[in-house]
C-alpha cells in the first residue's frame, strides 16, 4: 500500500517536531549535568562523600549519549522524508 504525499508531509512535520523536542531535551540534559557537577564540587569542598553524586553524573552522561543517538535517527528520518517529498511530481504537491 503506497503512502500518499499528504501522509508523507504529515510524517515529515511530525518528525520535525520530534527533532525540536529532542534538541530541547538534549540542551536540558547538558544543563542538568552541569548542575550535578556543581553539586559534586560542593560536596567535595564540604568534605562529603560524593561517590553517589559522581555516579549520577556518569548516568546522566550515558543517558545523554543515547538521546543524541536517538536525535541522529530522527535527523535521518527527516532527511529521508524530505527527499521523498521533494521528489514527488509537481502535480502531486
């Protein structure tokens, strides 16, 4: 079953919205990491055990790597759909 151009365009717009959200989530993730790193520094400066806080920083970084991988997949999907839409005959647009 072939997908109509209108459906492709809607898919493209949906993926573009997901990309905007992914970018915002990644930016927020970096902010959380910086905040957590600041907290680790404060714990250390106060002579506290910072191991759990350091572990959280590493987990946040690992999560962010996965978010960036997911963003790459979204970009690939956007590019694919954009090519599909761009290659449609003018009469279909």
